[in-house]
């Protein structure tokens, strides 16, 4: 979100606010699909029955962990801190929560966590650095202009334009990493959708959600390979199991596109 916001000069706070409702809906869609399969295949259930008291107790126990995203989003949306400062504050809160509240993190584990954080940050910076020459190459070859012209030629038919945007995001997400797509192609899609009459904030959320869905889409989805490795399940079986989830998420993406209130309601309240 932050990278795309900087590339398109969209307010980070507005983008954070616009992503709250779609994020909740994504969670709801995944939970509904999980519930369907749990009932269908009779998955193992907890011996303790559901109760409001138990839910409240578990909510209280996880309150500090749930506070972490609230600190990140709230500090940016409230104007208390910049994006960089909010990231630092959130990291400190997360460290405090893990070490002193839940005591699941030992000081000796912090060195490894810092190394992984540095490595992951370096990977993102390398992608950002490489995206500049790659974008220049695509522009020089006329690929960016051809893409914009093709999409704008469909703008007279809103439904066809929406389906074309979704199909393009789906196909590109299958063959390229989501971070690369957001950095290189994201600003182009946001610009085209803005010219077609969509609010820039809504267009940015659609691009982010669409390409993140691509991270679990075979054959190049990073999360697809990671989950299969963790579960020690063959890639073909994971790919088949992903089909209903991908269908549900892309259906939700369609509604995010056609119902602006899902993304623009909270930013409107903020403004």
C-alpha cells in the first residue's frame, strides 16, 4: 500500500482507511469457505462448545496482539506519525508484546528476527530499484502505452472494462510476483481506472487486492509455494483446493469494483 501510495501520490491514510472494509470482507469470505469445507468433510472440532464468555476471554487474551495493527493504522490515519515513524512504533509495540506480554519471544531469538527483517527489506528495495529500468524499458517499447490504449478502448462499456481489468490482474498475477506487479504495473492501472471514472483510492485498493490474490495463484504465487511446503502437500493438490477460494476472492474483487462505497465510505468520513 505504501509503495503504491507513493508512486501514485495518494494519501497513505486514505488508502489505509479504504482497505479496512475490503480486508474484513476478505476475512469473512475465507471463513465462510472454511466453514463449508469443515462441515462437508467433518473436520475435527474443539471439545469446548462456543460461548460468548469463551469468545470474550479469548478476545481479551489476544487484545495486545490485536493492538498492533490498530497502532499502525491509527497512528497514520490520525496524523500522529508519518508512515516511517508508524512502522518503527509498531515494531516496538510488537517486540514489547512478544517479549513481555506473551513471553513467546526470547531475547536470543531477536537476532534471527532482525536478520530476516533486514533480508526481507533488502529484497523489497532491490525490487523497487529494478522496477525503474524495467518500467523505462516497457515505456520505451510502447507496452505501457498500448496497455493504456487497449483498456481505455473498453471504457465505454463499464462491465467489459471491469472484466478486462480483473482478467489482466489475474493473468499477470499468475506469472509475476505481486510486489513487482504493484510497483511496475500498479500505477498504470490506477491511472487508467481514474481516467475511466473510478476514484483513485478505490482503484489503488482494487490493484493491491487483485495482485495480492495473485500471490496465491499458481504457477508463480509465493504464498502458494510457501503454504504447500509448510503443509507438506503436493502442489497439484493445493492448486485444486485453491479454486473455490480464488473464485470467492475474485467475486469479492468484482463487488469492490462495482460498489465504490466499500472502499470510499471510511475515507469519506475521514475527510
